[in-house]
C-alpha cells in the first residue's frame, strides 16, 4: 500500500506541470500503414536509423511518429492519452535510458505495448526516492526491455523487471566497413611476424612518443622479439625519430624506405596513415594514439581495429567517439589505460595470447553486432504488427 502511494505521488509530482505545446499540433505521418510512436533519447542516435531500417524493410508502409523533441511526451499525460486515442499506434518504441513518463503512463492506460531498447541502467536506479520509485515502476510495466550490458541486466532484475521481459541485447553500434588492405602485403607480413608479439600504436602525436617507446621497452622485457609498429601523426618526424631510437639502441625499419621488419627489427615506422587496415590486421594489439595526452585531432575511430580483430588499448581522453568507446568499455572489449606510466604495464600484460583473444573477440562482437541488436529491438514491434494484421 505504501509503495503504491509513493508511485501515485511520484507520478503526480512529475506530471503536475503540463507543457505549453498541445498534442493536437503534432502532425500525423502521411500514409495509411500502421503507426509506431517513437521517442529517442540523446545518447541513442545510432540506434534510431538502424532500428527504423529493420522495421521498414519488414513493413514498407510503416509510419513512424517521432516525439523525441516534444516535451509533452514527458510531462502531459492527458495530451499523450488524446494522441494515442486519435492515432492508435500498434506500439511505442523508446530508445535510450531516459523515460518519457507521460507517454508511458498514457500507453499503459490504452494497453499499448511499450518496447524500450538501447538502455543502460544506473546503480542509482536501486536507490530509494520518489523519483527512483516512479522510474522503477515504469520499467517494471514495460512490455519488453532490452539493455546494453550485463550490469544493466542485473539491475533490471533487482528492481523487479520480470525475467521474461528483459533481455541483454548489447548496444546498437555504428556499422563501419572494415578498412581495406593489400592482401599480398598482409600475407607477407603475417609470415614475417609469425611467432612474434607485434603491437600497433596508431596515430601517435609527438607528445605521446616517449610513452609509447617506454611501453615497447616493457614489451621487449617480456618478449625479446616483440615488434612495435608505429604510425605517427606527423610524417616529418619519421627521420628524426628513427635516428633517436637507433641512438638509444633500438633496431628500426622504415616503411618509406621499403625496409622489412626482419627478426632483429624492434620498431617499424610506417609511412603514414594509408595502410591502417594492414597494420590492424597484422598486429594483435593496438594502442589508439591521442587518448592519453588528449592531443586527439588525428585520433581514429575505435571500431577500425575492433572490426579487424585487434585488441584495443586507450587512454582517458575519449571525448572523440565517446559513445563508441563507452560501448566497448561497458562490454569489457577494450583496456583503459589511466596514464602514460600505465601504458607500459598494459602492453607488457598483453603479450599473453589468452588476454589478447578475449579483448579482441569482445571488441569484434561490439563493432559488428549493430545489425543483430537492431533486429532484436525491432522484433517485439514486428510481433505486434503481425498480431494487428493488415
């Protein structure tokens, strides 16, 4: 009884202020096909297009009414009730972690299924307050909840979402075509590097060169035949850095001189960013340059190495491609390095094939799983369309 009272209080407090935008000004999508009402949170952008593509492939005449920019979807239950009564959608789709309270409450009264996907729950959802209690109650009432990670799945179960209604789907990620490479070159390098530990430092700015070289020295202490493949952001630095490394006792080969990484070579300096697909393929481990210093103007997308089977290391500066880094980290598909001093430790640890394989497999799953996750989110809507018939 007390819990029910808190739920009613929380709902009243949230909905007591109506928006100034009447729902009758929301335009009905053109066409005569079935209607889906959609609300997309700010962090779920990549999911919008992919889920819509799946739905429209299966149901070409589907109409989608997007309420993402309408404040009354969160605050005005009477407006949402009138909208749903007038437009009679087959389902409500919510993407992201935010809850449009008025829309969900109105759908419940009309017995319209609400599917929520691309959702990441927070430990704060387990706390006790009027607002948190309201959020838990709304989540428990969803027709289906598809979460991005195991922690969110655990939280959903702990707050009382029925096991049959919650699924850990993983995130909807941007689908990127793998970078190409010359297959003859790849085979040649694979033969040259057979049995050696090779790692790739991609797009390394001058500020990170010392940390990368120190990390490679740590790798050499673990495996004396280790090879660093180093791509600099400034090609004018190649000659000077080669001279410096040789003066420090390292054996260097330069790609711009067609020098090969023979068995005694310890560092291969690439000739720029034109063969990234080759290096991701031949190096089991990749450090993504610019993420330790924050000098990331040339930083590459993390799904580039992920899609090609290379385990990924990154520093704390991941604002560029932040959403994709968050997906990888949440899936334990990348190794975060908090500082330059810790890079050496991480590289040394990743001379172990089992650890490399675990990271690389998880990263590949995240980077290539977007289409499958989009289908999982779309499936309950397709089921609702089938039940309603033509």
